[in-house]
C-alpha cells in the first residue's frame, strides 16, 4: 500500500479557484469585500419584485381552432 501513496499524490492536479480574478490589484467579490453581510446578488442593486410596469412581458392571446 505504501507504493500507491506517491503515485496518487503525483496524479492530483493543482486546484484553481476560478472565483478569484487574474488581474493585479483586483479583488474577488465576496462577503468580506462587501458593505453588507450575506450573499451578494448577481443582479446588483435591483430590488425584487419589480413593478409590473417595468416587466418586458407581453401576455400572448391564443385562439383555439374548433
């Protein structure tokens, strides 16, 4: 069993966290960098629910053939 441990360790790939930016001087968006606690919204400062007037939805009118 001691023979398998070095091979398993060598087979592991380096972990890369895609959530962290690559540019110098930039920081990842996280709760630690935010001005509010909790998860950050992917919609920015948009508040939900939206008013009906702001929705781009148009109700369809289906005519049934009989």
